[in-house]
C-alpha cells in the first residue's frame, strides 16, 4: 500500500503568506523578559502574539486562507466553528475581505468573546450559539456548509492556515541576529507548531522546537506515543485555546518530523504562570498563552546560558475566570486544601478548631456547615489556605489528635468536585 506523501509548507508559500498579511497582521515584538532571563540564567525572549490585532496569532492563518478563496467561493460565503480566537480572526478577515460569514460558537463561550467576534466582524458576520461543546458547534457548522454550499474555514487542519501561522517563525528569525537554541510553542490543533517548525527546519535546523500541551489535553503527545494521530476520549477544557481531542492530520505529520519533543504542563502550573506574568510583568495572557512559559521550569538545566524564545500565543482571557485561576494555582502549589471536618455538637467547638488547631497563618477560605439534631458530630466542608506546603502534615496530625479529622478531599476528585 502506497503511503500518501507528507505535506510540508515551503518557504516560498510562507513568504507569500507574509506578503498577504502585510497591513493586516501586526509584526509583533520579540522582547527579552528580564525576570525570567535572570531566573534561568538564560536569554529568554517572548514573541508577543498576545499583542496581535485580534490578541492572538489566529488572524494570520484565517486571513491567509480566506484571501486565497476564488471570487465564486467568496461570493458563496464562509462558515467556521470556534470558542474564541479563531472566530475573531475569521470575523476580522470577513470584514477586511468583505465576505459574509457564519460563526458557530458553543453556549459556554463567555459573552466577552462573543462580543469581540461581533465587534471585529460587524455586519459581515452572523454568530450562532449552538450546543454545549466545541464539537457540537463544529458539527452544526459542517451541516451549514453542506446545506448552503458555503466554504468551511478550518481552525487548524488546512494548508493555507498552516502557512499563515508559519509567518510567526519567519518574523522571529528576522528580528534577531543571535542563534536561537530553543523555541517553546503551544499546541492546540497543531497549526502554529507545524508552521513555525517548518520555517526553523529550513532556516535554523539546529534550533530545538519544544511543543507544549496542557496536561488535561495531551492529544499531540498521545499521538506521538501511538505513532498515529489519535483522538482522546475526554479532555480537560480549562486551557480552552489548546484543548482539542485530536490534532490536525496535516499538523501531526509535520510535527512528527519537525518537533524535538512534546511535553505537557499541569493546568495548575499554567495558572500560576498567568498570575506571575500579571504580577511581575503586567502581561495579561490566556491559559494557552502561558503554556510555553510554564514549560521553562521543566528545562531549567538545559536552557542555562541559551537563547530561548517562548511564543506568547494569546491574551483573550475572561476576567470572570480569575478566581478559578487563583484556586487552581494554589491547589497545584499544595497551598489550598479541602477537608470534611467533624465538629463535635457542642458550644465552643469551632473556637477550639480555629484557636488550637489552625496555625497563625492558616486562612479559612471555604466553610459549609449545617447543625444536625440528635448527632454527636456535625460535618463541615472546610477550605484552608496555607502559607507553606510544609504546614499540611502537622495540621492533619493535630486534627486527628483532637478528633476533628474526617476526610481529606484533595485526593478524592469525584467527591471534591461534588462538594466544592
């Protein structure tokens, strides 16, 4: 059986994409980050796609694809499905190219992102809220294409989209004369990693390209291990800009040849990186935008003294997620803990717990309790924030000695999700 040859974007098509994007996509800065450069004793550079016109790199692929359509295809109109960044790139492209577009978005999409799509697309786009998941919206958009003979703009598995995203790599190499030792690139559907790695394979083959996925959605890493593009049964959708069940077939084939390594980063680590970037550098990123930076801690020894580029892929972060981001960061750092506490049904039990069991720096952040009649003990769900992870073990010992300890919930995800 003859295998189909792998598509690799050529430098010529990528350079043509760069010409297509002139005056449309920003040539985003490549800036040194002093805090991380000092921390890792390396030259850490940020490629700031979070400063792009639609606050992510997605305008590059969307516009390059849509500008390649024939007059007849443009007249028929386009359809896409997206929970955010791709939709904004498509919407702006519709307005700039004067193409009518229909954009399907799942119902959990924050209003902020829906409003951004409408702002960029103005009268050239219609937004349809469909289903509970991206897959629901995707299936509805494909049906729309079939029924009305419209053109589907895929978010990542498309040659023109890949060539558009590849222009990020061209810009990086044009923005520095120094040899780049490492590039850390986030992976969702794989279009950015496929395109960028193709540029470096041609122009800087010694550069190590590290693909980074969220731990809860390791679709590329799983595919690498299986040696075939693999669909995951379930994913954690928290890192919404990089949480896909299956990467693009085109992208998997390219990345399998071009990437040095693919790693995953825990969602809690990503959350801490988001908070650090905001607090230390006043940089606002979405979870997918923090992926490449969150990976640096796992390469501390390797990158020492090296020139390292992190692709900051986007900044479309919904402010309503801040509490969840902080919570996940604290859980990852082993500073936030939830228990079922057994309180004796007597006056002064809570005072005893606070004064004699909790440490002076421990903070109660969650408390749910209902007094029960005819019971010796009443249970409460209690959340505690500690100053040091080392304080946990002695705290549990004191709880058990005083017969307050019931259940430690952090280790019981099903019970944790139900109660907290």
